[in-house]
C-alpha cells in the first residue's frame, strides 16, 4: 500500500471520538450538555455559553452545498493535490445547522451547484483516519 | 484612573504535564477555555454579557500563531468590540491591563477581559500547535489558504446578489489605473477588461487579478497631541471617528458569508464623527480580494446590501470619479506588504487629505473613510473589522 501523502488531521484527546466515529462510517458533531448548542469545528468549549461540558452526537450526514470553489491550481497546500485538479472544495451546511468544509465527490466539478443536496461518504485515508466527504444525495 | 477597577479574576490549577504522575497534559487552547469558564463562574456573568466589550489575549510559546487573537475569540465564541494581543513576554498581563484601562477610561468599552494562558510543557502534545481549525478541518480537504475561502465567498456573493465577473473586473482595472499614477506601486501597467477576464482561474471563480500581490515594504505613521503636532506639520490629519468589531455572529454556525463586520464598525465610526457616507470624498477599503471591496461598498453605506455590483457598474470609482476607491492602487496593484499591508490604506488617506497624492489627487479630499479586515473566519468572512474616518482642518 502506498502511503497517503496529503495533510491529515491530528488525533487528539478532544478529537479521538470524532475520528473513531468516522472510521465506523458515522459523522459526529459537538453538542453542549449545558445549552444544547451544536457546533463545528470541534472546540474545547461551547461558543454559545462557554461551558466545557461537550458531547458528540451522531448526525444524518445530509446537507446542502452552501458555496464551493473549483481548485485550479495548488498554492499553499500539499503538491499531492495536483493530481486531483480540478476538484471541488465546498462549504456544506448540514441539516443539523452546522457548516463544514469538505469536498464534493462523485460528480463532475462543473455540475456542482449551490443548494445541491449532498450526503456524507467516507474516504479511507489511513488505518486511523477516514475523511468525511460529500456526494450528491440519492433522490 | 479611578474610574477603572478590577471586577473579577480566575486561575486554573497548574501542571507540569507529568502524565506519569497523573498530571493533566493540556494545551494552551484548553487553558484558555478553562480560564474563561472559571471567570464566568466566579463573576456570575454569562458569556453574552461580554459581547461588544474588550478582550486582550497574549502570545503563546508557539510561533505559529500569526493570527492568535482571531483564533482565541473564534475558539471561545467571544465577540468583542475591542481586541488586542500582547507580545510583551513576562509583561503580557501588565501590558493588557494598561491597554484595557485606557479603553475603559476613554469610554470605548465598559468591560475588558484579560485572558492569558500558555502550556510550554505541552508543546509536543497532540493538538498543541495553533491554527487547529485550518490544519484539521480545512487543509485535509485541499483548501488553499485564503484563496479557497474567498473564492467561496465570491461564488456565494455572485449567486445571492447576481454579481458578474465584470463587476470584480472594474475594481481590479480602476485600482490598476490608480497604481499607474503611484510611483511606489509595484504593478503599474494599465489593465483592460479583456485581460481581467482572461486572467487565469486560481480557485474558480477567483481569478489571479482578483488577488492582492505580495510585496516587501514598510510604513510608519506618527500620532501626536494636537498642540504638539503644530511643531511638526501645518497639515495635521484628524481621527474623526473609528469603530471596530471582532468575530461577528460568534455563535452562528450558518453565517451569511456575503457580509462582514464592517457594517457595525462603520456605523460606530460615522456616529463618532457625526458624518454620513455621502460626506466621504474617498474610500480606501481593505482589498486583499476584489470581492472584499464590493462587500464593503455596501457595508460602509455607499449602497444597499446586494447592490454592490450595480453600484460599481454605475459609479466612477477612479480618483476623478463620484467615489474614488483605493486611490493608491490598493493591495491589488500597489502591493500587500505582508502583515503590514493595512498601513497602505491609512497612509494613502493621509496623503490625499494633505493634498500630496500627485497625479492621483482627489479634488477637495478633506475627509475620507478607511477600513481594515483581518483573520479569515471558519465558515464566515473576517474576524477583525475596522473603520476609520480621517479628515483635514
């Protein structure tokens, strides 16, 4: 197996449950135990009430493309992305009300549209990390 | 300064991160969260009580933290009106205390949160590097720094407000025209719309000519008490008004990325100066990208939200026009001197007001608006938003 050479997230005490869930094919986000606020990206406290009591909840993995760009040139990231050009980097708004950056895959970049319904699909990068990506939702 | 008091404090337990002795090995980010939670518990305040107040953070042992104050407020969900960072080593807390006291004494804010944490013994611990949100939740998907983020802002703006590439093109072309009249500018060759439209797509829909150009360069400005300034110049430039806002809509996970915090900052500045947008003889908006200029034309009140494209189409934004915009050529053409880039707009405003702008001099330029933006937000636009109104005698 050839090594995966693109940047990968770091597994920390905070994010271990997230990456373990991704391995199982589940997308989880943070929810505040005190005020029930949900947030992404994962943090050490709640951006709504500052409580450090956060839990992970499983989400549907369904959402919409809020905006996107088609990468035409690699600047400021791993040259490994060169072989993927052109590819789509998007802001995905999940049904649960949080926004993630990810890729829209399984579709020609020119066919991606704002508002398009998408669902999560996991790309297995290493034995530890599977990245949540998004593909057009089945209708 | 008897009107300023210390009204609360917190302190976490300390650790040398000796996991073998059962000690916690936490990161600086975690100590920031802990210190804030404790302060709120000790004072009985809620986080929302600190909205629109002052915040001061300190540098960390991590040199990676170029935009650390933006990271801290974004991690914690703080939304301050006034935000400073100290990099004074052992004098960090004292430096923040003095700056916070000035801000309260001046009536700019009523509270000022000093928050400082560091974890020098956890530097090798997972998660201790700063800029985690970009490293973990952006770069693995192939984001290319600010270009990708702004390209998404641009796409969304075009979708939501019917803007066309030609609108962005006009900004790029007009600023280049100004740069051609600025001896210090780096890019001076005039541009055509055809050249703009044919410039290569870096991160679709973002073109090369939508992006500022990095240069090396330096600036300085001198502030003086009005009476002492008389010894230096007979053309003093007054700071008529200013406003700032950081991490707008801190709690909102689904922000409208076609907006910035300039609306709030500019409203403060206009109010302080007792002026309106129509009083401005020029506008020097922060221009890391063309779309930033378009959004700020709306938010600084020169046209209504979503009308930026039409406004650009119908308005002469050259130095001879109805609303001269970035008369130096801006960062798009004069150049962005790295982290000093935002000096350009203030220096140009001063030059215009003093009547020293040579061939690009705006007629009767006795008052104008400058803005500054900094720190791109995760799923949003800019963390730092400033508006400053400068005027002559």
